[in-house]
C-alpha cells in the first residue's frame, strides 16, 4: 500500500512539473507572438499644425488624453502667444511643441532671413513651455543647407522636410551637421496637384474630401511602410465632423502603433549620409489650391462653435506641406 502511494506521489509530481512546463511554454509563445505582432505594426506619429484658431487643438487634446497618446504640435504665428497656457499645458503632458514660420519657404533664402524667424520662434516657444524647442519647419517644410547651419547655431535638433520616400517617413542625418531632417510621409493625388503630405489640409487643397482622405490613408497603410507621419491642420481636422470621423478611425486601427515623438524617433534607423546626397523635395504644385468644397461648408463637430467668419485664404492651404 505504501509503495502504491509513493508511486502515485511521484506520478503527481511529474504531472505537476509537466503542466507547469507546458504553461510556461504557452506563456512564452504568447508573449513572443505579441511582441512580433507589435513589431509588425507601423511606427506612426501624429503631427498637429496650428496657426489660425485654438478650438481644433483643444478638441485634439481631449481625444489624445482619452487615448493616452501625445503628438508633435507645430504652433506658429500668434497662436502660441495668444494661448500660452494651452501650449504650456500640452508640453507638460508630453506633447512635443515645434516652432514654425509660414511667411515663405526657406529654399535659397539668405542665412539671416532664415536665422531670425527661427530664433524668434524658438524664443517664443521656449518662453511659453519652459522646455527646449527641438523641432522647426518653414512653409512647405522647405529647407536647404543654410537652414541646417542656422538650426545648428540655435541648437535645434530637427528640421522638418518634404517627403522623399513616398509614404515612408524617414530621418536623415547629414554627416556635416548635428541637425537631423525629418522627411514626412508623402502621397500622390495625380495631376495636376501631384504629391504632398498625408495631411487633411494638403489633401483638401488638392481637391480631396474627407472620404478620399480616409481612402488615401488606408492605401498608405496597405503599402506597409515601417514609419509614417499623419498630419492634421487642427482648424480643419479638429473642428469639422467628416474629417474628424476619419481621424477617429485612424486612431483605432490595429495596424498602427501610435508613438510619442521621442518613441517614434527611437523606433527607426536614422539614415546618415553626406548632405549633398540627401534627396531634397521641392515639388509644390498646389500653390493655388482647388478644394472640392469650401471648409466652411463642412459640418462642425458638435460642441465646437461654427465660426464661419474664419475663412482661410486659399494660398494659405499650401502652408500644410
């Protein structure tokens, strides 16, 4: 009888060990599969641009708070000066506040004419947020070697540039400078408006409506890039219901891994090469935009005042990239 009990105890111990081993293998495989699934998602950053009104930024802030996301927010003109408490709060929440200049593109401009607006933007943003301004972009996200020199003199880490690799967003490191260039996601709507950013206002300016914007975003994902940047001019995407609905869909997609600015940077390989070898995109075919429908004809998001008196001049649409 004792021998039988001893045998049963040994069998029980072996069974327990086997079950524990099996559970461990299953858990390891589940963790591994989850990591593989996460690694296959598209490393994506949201960029918000604002130079007109604050309502769209506030709408985006609520949504991103709810989802636990942060964005790169390019604030320019008088907007940060008129709403310092908003941008200080956003910076404290972890959003990266970038500076911008929408007066004219920096291509081929003399050093001082680039340096001065860049410095003014930097001083303004830093006085509001209490943090270093690390990112800057001019109109059309135009830059040249002079821009890199001015940015390096000011201690700015990143310059925004037009897309050079279709929907793939990349970061270039010129060998001669400490400054890096963020080349944004680029999409084509065909002739006559051509290529521009994956951006509500850019696509609106090139004749796309909200549904077409959503379709182009889906087509961009289908190309399976490693890194992407989705852009919203907050006074359009953050105030107009049809466009907002498309962004809500985008924020919920399983194929996308939404990252903060710093995490987006960490999750990609920076391309180092001589500055002369870095491709430079100067294509802007939509200087005179041709929208399918005026912005004010789109229904506002419920709860956001429909300020139809705000009508963005058509030549401002190109400020989106």
